[in-house]
C-alpha cells in the first residue's frame, strides 16, 4: 500500500479512536441488574448489565438473530434476552436459548462479541481490543485512585466534538487564563507566558514556564500500554476548605467521530473528617462552580468546526497539543502497521 494510503489509514484511526485501550464508558451506578444500559465507544454500540454476582457483563449491542439492540432486552441473571423474538444470550456471547424454535441449531453458538470489563473508582472501563492486543493488558490506575490520601468525585459529560479536541484542550494549560478567566479559581496569574514540555518516565508534562500553582499551569499525561489519562492541579483559595489544590484526573472516551465523553475525577488530598467535610462542601458549594467551568470548555469545543485543525496556525503555546497529537499518531500507527503486516503476509 502507498504511503499516502497508510497516512490516510492512520488519520482515520486517530479520528475514530485508538484501539487496544481501556476506556471508561459509564458510572458504576448507571449499570444494574434491572435494565440494560446501551453505550457507544469508538462507534461500537455495546450493552452492559450486572449479573447475579453483581459483575458487569458487556456484549456488542446487537442480537445474533436479526440485529435488534440487546440493550432493549431483558436481563436474566447472567444472560440477556432480546426484546424482538426472545433469543437468550450469555454474558460471554453464547446463544443459550431460541424460545421460538425447538432444538434450534443456533443454541450453543458463540455469536456475540464480549468485552473485558473492570470496575474502578466509580467508573466502568471497557477494553476495546486491537488486532495486535486482542487480550487486555492491565488497566493502569492513576496513583490517586489507589492512595488512601486522596478522595475523588467523578463527573462525566458528553461533548459533541471529536475526542481529539478534548485532549488538545487538556494539553493546553494557557486556555485557563482566558476561557476561564471569570471563574472562582482560574482568574489568577499572568496571561502571558511560554510553555515547555518535559518528558517523564511514562508520558510528559506540559507546563507554563513563568508561573506555577497560580492557575491551571501544568498538565501531566501518563501513557501506558492500553491506558492513557492525564492529571492537573487547580490551585484553591483557603475558602475552599482543606486539602490544597484540587486535582483533576481525566480520561477522554471517543463515542464516535463527532462526540466524546469526558470523565473527570475531582480529587483532593484529604482524609478522615476532612474528607467528609470536603465532600460536603463540594456538593453544597463547589460543584456548581466546577460545572460552569466545564461548560465553558464544552461550549467552545462544540462550537469549533470538525475540520478546525486543518486551518490552524500553531504557536509556541501549542507544544503540549503537539505532544498529545504525536502520542495519538504513534498509537494509531501501531494499530495500522500491525494490520498492514498481517495483510502483507496473507
Ligand atoms: S432480532 Fe433478536 S431475537 Fe430476533
Ligand atoms: Fe478548560
């Protein structure tokens, strides 16, 4: 295949989302054993439900008979049945029963793709396999999730924009001083600065050079085989209670090529009674302020045209944006190169 075609495949892969990754798709409270939940990830429709033991099951949301969505079906403990003609499918994707026909040969067939699931820190993560990594690597948890010192509250939002713009936005601390200038916590510090990028063991930090911990001054991306997330600190005034800066741990999940879902854990370093008071203060006072900030991000990104990146003129501040784009490019290239190698050998 020509270099031009390979480039187009890589661009297409980036635009639709990287394969071979764990993605958060829902809050844990959204998945129960009463009604199935349909979600979309990288353009793939999936159904989720909890079995008898409370474990989350995940299948492609398509009945093996004639493709009706299983998310409209009925949960039977480990299994789910289709609303259309009643076929029963197990959590592993095997057809258990075809009630409309005795001894139907479909029974026993593994006919629906099943996905690996992890439930972690109030979110459900699904592994979207790649050809080179059909089995899920370990889901790498942010250190704040496994530390007793931190307490976090998950917020999610669907943004009608390609996920690449949401990642660009996170890799771009300079926007805090402008887009969020009127907010409770992001109006401080200088509006003029330079940026640099430091490579870390598992990713990179993009930071302002002229100030630290005055505003949204840096972001760190951690990139592992199968997991990618970022974190950043928002300095807090003492009126916002104990625990110092608020840390945001962020994942971005592509829904399809024109929408994404952001998962932001708002975290503070608080324990014991401080933990309880921060969670109370957050719910009572801070959450609405945070939503205003998040809505500013959503509104500006949704207002950008799908092809905004084709006409941009980047400058020094976009060094973090360049790094996250290069990361996606490298990941997509791995997906595409593997497919090409298989095709060439065939
Ligand atoms: S389409 Fe599901 S049972 Fe017919
Ligand atoms: Fe923002």
